[in-house]
C-alpha cells in the first residue's frame, strides 16, 4: 500500500493553516489538539485516495478556521467542529469528483469565518 497524494496534501493543508494561526494568536494553542485529531482522521486511511473534492473541502474547513482563529480569540472553538467536519468529509460517500459539492462546503465555511471575524468572535456558534 502506498500513501496517496490527496491524503498527504490534506494533512499538509491542515497544519499549514493552523500553525500560522496559532503563531498569530498564541492563546489558541489548543486548536492544534483538534488539528492533530483531524490528522488522525485523515491519516488512518492514508492509503485511500480522497480525491480533489475532499481535498478542497478539507482545505476550506481548515483555512476558514485558521482565519477566524487568527482574527479572534473566541473563534478557537471552531477547531472542534472543524475536526468533526473533517471526519465527516473523509468518511463520507462523497464522490472524488464532486467538486461542486466541495465548493458548497467551502462557501459555507468561508461565510462562517467571515461572520465570526465580523462579529468579533460572537458568532462562533455558527460553525455548529
């Protein structure tokens, strides 16, 4: 069995998004725990091909979370739901070519990050 590129890129995206966010907002260090758990959700099946659609969805979830966490202290709670969303994306029945579905996920998480940033962290609940 070989490690698939889409699985490896998913791990890279999770950490490339969250480490700079924690550097910017040091109080959100514990979000790395959920990034680690999400890495486990992806890494447990590294021999599975996730496909571009799942890769885009995972990237959108964690990049949106990183922007919100970097901007607001209270947004660190989003990491919990980002981990859950990552597990749902990885183990879903989504086809590897369902790019439009991943765009929908990206828009939803982008709006979530924008709402959290705009409301000074008060709208973190929207990530549920």
